[in-house]
């Protein structure tokens, strides 16, 4: 990631949507298959499974999205964030801890966009209070846009990395197989300028 100067502050120069890597469907399938590790044919856990080995940082991530708040409105936000978190993670080629942290933050901001947009509509967009709520939704929406690009780029890079993260054994094996396939010679290798490699 590169940085640029804007108004005297260093800001990340995020990749454009057209510059994002294509998602490798094989790695996504391997990630889904990895979720079946440590279970029997009926889906029950088997002795010696490692399903809860990452429970500590998963608990920390759940705090980002809120853990069963007592206020009904806040509980709705936390529930929406948890649902979005799971849905987004299922579409990404990597679910390393760094990806999960960014997805949790993205999910919380996305849930807050929905919350403040609903408040703005209830108050009326022509009122000052409604416009203030709409502005809050816009600010959270900007974070969602930036984090969406960051999360996709980060997950794609980690999926292509030679060093598997603290993931399930099946996913680590899939990453290793992908790395071996990448090292295999390719007949149609092309350089950056678009010319065939010598």
C-alpha cells in the first residue's frame, strides 16, 4: 500500500476497484471444505478436533461488533453486524485473523449505516435532526467503501501468500497446494508490458 499527502497528512492510496485481484474460486471452495474438518458425517464434533483453537481472538472480534447489548436498538445493530460479518467472510478467499479483524470493523460500520439511515428517514430528511442522522450514515458509509476495498485486497494477498496463517489444517494444505501450482512453469507467461516472456 502506498501513501500520499493530502492537507498535510499522510493518507493511504487505496487500489481502485479495477485493480483488485480476481478471487480464486478453488481457494474459496477449499475454505468451505475446511469448515467440515473435525466433524463426522452428521456434522457433530469428533474427539481431537481443533474447531475452537482460535476461540480467544474470535471472542475479541465479537466485542468489535458488540456482544449482546441490553439496549434493543444496539442489539439490532450488533445482530446485523454479526450477520454481515459471516456473509462477507464466506465470499473471501482467506479468513486469517487480520482479514477477520477488518471484516468485523467493516460489518459494524455497515450496520451503523443502516441504523442511522433508518433514524434519518424516521426523523424526516428535511429536518435538522434527520440531516444530522443522514450525515452520520454518510460518514460510516465512507468507512464501509474504504474497508470493502481493503478487505478484498488483503484477503486476496493472504490467499496467495506462501506462508499459511493460523487457519484450519485443510485450508493450510490448500494454500500450500496453490503455492506449488503457482511455482509450476506456465506456457503463456506474460510480462507487465504485455509482451511474451523470453
